[in-house]
C-alpha cells in the first residue's frame, strides 16, 4: 500500500459499532489509549475489520488543534 500520509499508528481494532450507513471503529494503541475512526459500513466489510485485528491508523490532516487544561 502506498499513500501520501506520513502518520501511521499501529493499533488494534477494539470495538466496532455499526450504524445504518457508517460505523464507529474504536482503535487501541499499544499503551492502551484509544482513537476512534468513523468509516462507511462498506469500508468495514471491504477491509473485513474484526475486533482484535491489527491495523494501521493513517492520519492525514491539514491542521492539528491544541488545547490546554486551565
């Protein structure tokens, strides 16, 4: 697979919450932190995503926001 994205994060599919059109895929990083990806239901089927599966989260963003905890 080739992509222009530079940010690959190795993770594991923890949970998949299917909706009618889209699905929320909960990904778990090696340190236990989680990130969530919203993908189409067809993508879940095409990629044959299942809990426990090792995947790469590929981050492609034009900006990153920063927040503080005052």
